[in-house]
C-alpha cells in the first residue's frame, strides 16, 4: 500500500470521514503565477518603457499555438497579443480557414514592446525565452505555428529566410513547428496572403489529424 493510502486508512480508523485536498494547482492557476512573474519582470531593459506586459491569451488546452514576435503599440496599450492591424488580419485569416480563435493559444517571444517596434535584441530574446518555454510546456499543443523570423529561429534553431522555412515542419521538444509569414509582412505584401492561407491549411490538417 502506498503512503497516501496508508494515511487515509489511518484517518478512517480514527474516525475522520472527509479529507479535503488543498493546494491542487490547476493549469489556469499556474498560468496566473507565470503571468504575475512576467508583470513584475525586470530581466531586460524593456520594463522601463512598457505600458503593459503582454503575456498571452487563449485556451490553455489548445491543440494549436501561435507564437509571434513582440507586442506592438496596440498590444502594449491593451495588454493582449495581436489586437492591432496585423492581429485583425490574422484573426480574419483564421476564420477564413475555419480555425476557431477560441480554441488556440497565442503568445509572443517577447512579453514587452520594444520601443518604436524595433526588432528584438538577442539579450531580450534570451531573457524572455523561459516564459515562452513554460507556456509551451503547459499548453503542450499538437502544433505550433511560428509567425515571422524571431519565433521561427527561436523554436526551430534554423537560419535562413522565412521564404525558405515557411510551410515546412520542424520540431521543438517533440512538438511540430510550422513557420508562417508574419501577418505584418502580409499587410506590406498582400500577394503573400495566398501562401499564408495554404500554409495555414496545412497547419489545420496537422493539428486535426
Ligand atoms: N506582432 C507580434 O508579433 N505580436 C503581437 O502581439 C502583435 C504584433
């Protein structure tokens, strides 16, 4: 008999009828704890200029997870990922393919906005990676779609242009990773939308299989 069963037997013998388990943390509790860490984070200089941290959003049990680059102006103001122009395009394109936004989880490499939306610095990516790593471990999705170069490089360890990496399947800790164009790139290059939609269809097939 294991130790817990022995203990319960002992309690029954001394007349205890009900034992209430305490301190069982749900996934949502754990996410709230990590988010609190992020809110108080000062690992890099970005905390000085942020309005809000942008932790991530969506279903903690999602089969599909999107990982973008960093919050922009709208995200910094609202504290939510992909709520600006690029985010609206992403949400529209997901709808077009029939992916329910309520069933995905969305996060970024960086949880704070770089000033004037400049590119993330290597030390910022390193400082913030632990948070993304924990989010991925907790959600444990079937597929991760990386949006743009930074999340692609971080999770696939590949170098090269997104044009050569997009739509291919890589692995991060045994989870399939499919790089996609960043929606901000699509706003500048509308011709790439068709390619993005094809890649997104592939992602849908992969996580539904
Ligand atoms: N671009 C990103 O990479 N992430 C966001 O949350 C918004 C824009």
